[in-house]
């Protein structure tokens, strides 16, 4: 489970078994957990909240989404490198 970046005290990561899914990240405060918030990356460079199971307050979630958008290319590069693929699938 690679950590991609840390933002505002939150860990941004993906699980090793996520490689067959469209590209997304999980966000949690502290230790990674299955109840982490899940965010899809879109083909147009944005993000969609799949769930907020981590119960991140909306003002913090908005800041995180903005930071994820800024780090979009890095996240894609990390996904490709970790899962050893050339192309990523997008949710939309």
C-alpha cells in the first residue's frame, strides 16, 4: 500500500489490490483503514468523491480535493508505476 502524499495531516494512498479498478485514492487521518474516504480521479483532471467514510469535514475535504487536482499528474504517475501499467482506467 503506497502512500502517495500527505496533505494537511491526511494520508493519501491506494491499496495494492486496487489495480483493476479505475484510478482513485483513499484518504485517512493516521493509519490507513478500510473506512477511508475514496476519491475517483476523472479523465478531465478533476475528482469525484466516491464516499466519505472517513467523515472528513467538508471544508477539509474541499481543500484535499483541490490539492489532489493540483497533484493529478503525480498521482497518475504513481499509479502507473506501482501497478506496472502504461494506461489508467477512469471512472468517468
